[in-house]
C-alpha cells in the first residue's frame, strides 16, 4: 500500500494538521538553534586555544652596568628575575605572555 498512514488511523482534520505542521516547524527551528549554539561554543574554544600559537616575543630587558642575574623563577603568569646590582639584590617581575615589566622589588639595609 502506498498510503503512509496505517489502515486503522483516520486522517487528521485541517486544524490538527495545522498544529502538527507548526510543531514540526518549531522542532526544526529548535534543532537549528541547538546546532548553531554548539558551533559557536566550539568556535570560541578553538579561537582561545589557537589565538596565541605561533606568536614569538622578542624582548630585551636592559640592566645597569655591572648587574648580574642571580636566578629566575616562573610562578603562575609571572617570571621573576633576581638581579644583583652593586651588591644589592633586586627582584624584577615580568608578565609571562607579553614579557612586559610587572614590578620591581628592591632590598635595602636599614641605616
């Protein structure tokens, strides 16, 4: 039989057919919105993962004449460099991603 409805079901009246058509349309729109939302989330995650890849920073930090780097350390998003300048210690911090100076801590003896 070429009829899509089973033999024991009667055809829908026009009001019921209209409601079924509206529900199908709303399901189509809902499915499209879901797929679009998932695509946006995946695109944002991909952008954040790959936006800094391949970027190389070339920075020169100048030190006073006679200064000597004692040690370096990395903590969270900072690089700390301990420098000896004329016998006094100083800690300079830099942002890890941009390598911009973030702060300087100088140690001095009490008079």
